[in-house]
C-alpha cells in the first residue's frame, strides 16, 4: 500500500468505528415501515456477507476466488457492508448514517484497487489464465492498463503483474 492508501485505510477505520458507536444511539421506531424495510435490507447484507465468508473460507489459499458469490462481484464483503449501511440508514431514518455509508463505499473502492494490485503481483501464475469477467458492472480499465504496461515491460526482465492470454477479451 502507498502512504496515501494507508491514510485512507486509517480514515476508513475511523469512519467504521464512529459509525458503529453512532449506531447505538440511533432511534429505532419499531412501529414504522422504515424500520422493517431497513431490517430486510440489513438481513440481505448479512446473508451476502455470510455467503462471501463461506466462499472465502472454502477457497484454495493460493488461487483467486472465482466461484460462488465471487463470480458476481469481485468484492462481495465490501458490497455487503455498503448494503448494511443502507439498511441501518433506512431502519433508523438517519441521513448521517447514509452519508457515512457513501463515504465508506468510496474509500473501500479505492482500497480494493490496492488489494487487486497486490493480488495481480502475487498470484500472477493463476490470474494469467483467468479472464477478467464479472457481472458486477465495475470498470476494469485500470487493471487492464496495468496489465498492458506490464506486457510492455517484458523486455526489461522483471514483471510486477500478469498478462492475459493472447486473444482473450478482458472486458465482459
């Protein structure tokens, strides 16, 4: 991680801890429809998180996870965290909590890119055989640029990431 990413990680941790503490003081009106709507969304997030944890726990340690819920999203745990923020925001009708959820997902996206750089660097023998193909609608432009840059560095000897097989289409 770069220094900037370390700072963002620390900011994210402060936001998460502050949100957790703040959530204990949020008023919940059990008779309101907002509460039950938010509760259902929160439970959906919990289910997504548990499925992601199960997929993560049963995956091979040295290979990228491409099965189960990871076939739909590259970062289902982050996605479930954001869905949980939305559920809590709706259940408590808190704009402040919703705003912290939006900041959460933006910072998580930046940090997920640094995790992907790490994976590209350390799992190159496995990733080079995998087409970057997900149905989550996310932009893969940065990853593809990084792969192309590493292909151009081939003559220099040391490569930091992976290359896709010739003729493969990295964009779904």
